[in-house]
């Protein structure tokens, strides 16, 4: 989720060129930038085992697309609501 990348860069957790990342993702055929849908937002209350809202959004989108999440985030992995890799 691009919003999460922006959030962690702003918090100083990583240093990255966000605009460069966005440009590069736009050129890769294996990636798609999807809109935030109402169905995703409606799924958020059921994911309350994940305390941080951005992480819930990531999990909700992964569930909607039957995808795994590439993460080391303990809250996401320990919640066990979505398959994770890493």
C-alpha cells in the first residue's frame, strides 16, 4: 500500500524516494495501483486484531485479492488473518 510507504518514510523509519517508488511501480506490469474501495473499508472492523489502521487496510486488501502480504510486521503476522511472507 503506497500510503503505508509514505507513512513510514514520514515517521523516519526508512529513507526512500516515494515519488520514485510510485513512478517505478507504475512501469511494472506485475503491480497494479488499486483504489480504496468501500468493501475494503467495511472489512476493517472484523480485522480489529490488527491495531494499526494502515496495517488493517493492507490486510483487508490482501484478503479481497486473495493475496499474501510481504511483511515483518508482528501485528499482521501474529493476527493470522492473512497469509504473510518473510
